[in-house]
C-alpha cells in the first residue's frame, strides 16, 4: 500500500481509538450475539436480553433482531481480546448498563478498523482517478474525520462494516484482470453479499455491484467465468445468513424482524414486509439533505461537491465510477425515504445514509483530480467544517435523540441539535437528560486521568479533547509534508475507455 494510504489508516484508527461511547439498544443488540457465541457457544441471547430493547423473541428464546453479519465479525476480536486481556464473560441476568470493557475492543477492531481501511481504499481509488498523493490523502481524511463515518467508526453499528464491504468489492472489480482474477472477483462477490448480511437494507447496492461485473463481462473486459466466480463468492455469506435464520427461527426465510418485541418497531416491520419499507416519501428529501436535524450536507459538507464531481468523472471518462457512485447514492437515499423511521433514532446526522458515503466521496476525488488548487482549497475548507461538526457530536456521545413534539412557545432544541443542544453542552450549560452519563463521552484522557478531567469546571471540560486534535494536526501535517507529490500522466485503462494514473519520477512538485 502507498504511503498516503498507510498514513491515512494510521491517523484514522488512532483517532477512533480515542473514544469509548456508551452502548445503546442498537449496539447492544449486536454485541450480545457476539458475547453469546464466544462465551456460551449459542446464538440465543437468553440472559442478556435486558441489555437491549432491539430483540426478537421466538419460542420463548431471545435473539438479536439484527442480521448477524456484524456480530460474526466481532467474534474473533472478542475472543482474542478476552484471551489476551483476561476479560470476564458478559454477566447474565444483569439489568442494562452503559459500559462494558469488551465493547470497546470489539468496536475498535470492527467499526474502527474497517473505517480506517475504507479511508485507505479511498486514497488508492483517488490516486487511480488522477489525484496527486496529497489530494488523495485529503479524500481519505475527509471521509474518515469529516463525515458521520467518524461517529459510526466508534459505535458498534453495522454501517461502517457494510460500507467497507461495498467499497472494497467495488475497488476489487475496478482492478484490471490478471492471472488471479477469478479469486479477486470471487472475493469481491463475497464482500458485496456480506454487506447485506451486515445490513440487509444495502441489498440494492450489492445488486448494483452485481450489475457492474455483468456489464464488464458483456463488454468483454472480463470472462464469463468471472461472473460465476462472483456468484460463488456471493453465495457464501448468503448461505451463512440462511443457515443462521434456519437455526434461530426454523426457516431460512424468517428473520429477527418477524418477531420484534418493541411495539414502535413491530408496527413498522412485519413478516410480509421485514424491512418496513413503503413508498418513498419524497417530501422528506429536504430534511434528509439540508435539514438542521439530520441533513447530510450539514454533517458531511464535503458531499456538496458530489454533483460537480460526477461531471468531473465524466470529463475524465470514468463513466463506470460515475454510474456506480450515482446509482449507489440514489439507491441508499430512496431506501431511507421509504423507511418510516427515516430519522434513524438517536444519531449523528443521517445515520441510514452512512453506507453510501465512500461512494459519495469518489466524485469529490474526480473533482480534485481536474479542479486544481481552487477545488482542493474548497474541498479542504468543507472538510475542516465537517471535522469540527462531527467532533462536537463525538464529544457528547455521538448520538442525539429525534426531535420531539414540544408545547407551543417552547424551543425544540433537538430540531437544530448542533447550535441548540450540542454546542451549549460544550460551553458548560446544564447537561441534558438524554446524555449518556457525564457531560462528555469517555475518552482515553478521561479514563487515564479521571480526577483531572472531573476537576475542570463545566466550561473547560472540553480541554480533554485537545490532545486528540493536536495529534491529528501534527500527524496530518507530517503526512502532507513527507508525501512527495508526483507529476501524473494519464493513459487509457481497460475500464470503458477510462483514464488511469501513472506516476513517473516528478519533473516538478505537484501541489496536490
């Protein structure tokens, strides 16, 4: 892997390691299945069910209501952490609680690790699209630190694992065929399908990737055997899901969503409609993209460059990248608009759009590849704004509740959470009831020096995050300083008359 990609990986993963957020129903539901598998060798969460309201009950036994992909990813990290650190098994019969040491290690080595890898993949793909090394690093860092991906890299949700699988599959399919092509394509199929085993609602994106390789075969860029390899790879995680469903619910075609115990969600999901989808509510599009509570452009300002970025990809003749990116973004948005619980509950930004974010950053990379210094400065400023916003939410636990109805004349603080709820917390105002524990989330500083942090007045407790920001500033500066830009030239690719990058020894420094 090249130097910018390795540097981005290091910066992102270390940043994610700084936070230890409280568990909630969503994360606990997945974690309990991991604990049940490793501690007791079962997929039933009996004895752990008090930790979450996101559960299913079938034949008097409790299960997670989620598909099992994320929980299965957590098995190896939990087993290794438990063995190496002597962690105790999760207690049975306990009432719900916010923190458990194994939660941190599982989250860091699943959501955190996979998000850092995704940032590195974006660096590599940005180089392929024509970005210089510094601009490519900017794309990876903007994704990992200046979008809601930052928040969900530190939570035991499935969004980041699904995103990593999808962008990883696409990156593999973009590679020119070689002697090991069938294995590469087979692994891409496995990743594409496993994303749906982590989060079933990204199934349309898995299908888009399937259509992408089909077009490659039709165009003669890959052999028909590649399509078979992709299908065989995709069959593996699909079989895992079907077997899990059969063991848990006596049928491969039953899911945890069929047997929900929480009334609010049981009213949305059913056997006839396990995903709870309805006709798209197009009137929500403003709230989903520009609304202060959940709007994508508020929480990921870099994505404002998607549209000009798609034009840039067409100028570069990277039509396949443009089409797959646009189709993925559109598919995820339509699914979100079709879901009655579209706000995502307690979230940072538009939680259900998070799996599409790597694909939203690819057009931005195309724009930086041809846009020169002006585009780079604009993208950098937007990324810095996004990084500030997400850090403010990270500091208070990475999740704020949905806006709630309030009496006439009362300000709904959660309708504009950044300025009315999150910023006042940082300024030392009264701590709201919805916070998990203290004013700020647990961090390496508050865990290592709890008395020092507790002794700070409320309007100074934000100082515990100064070491993190300092680390990021220094390491990003070093990465940019020691990443030698190279003059690039473009040559034709095997992918739809596209252009890809060669990097000969530089004749002069490239500012990107």
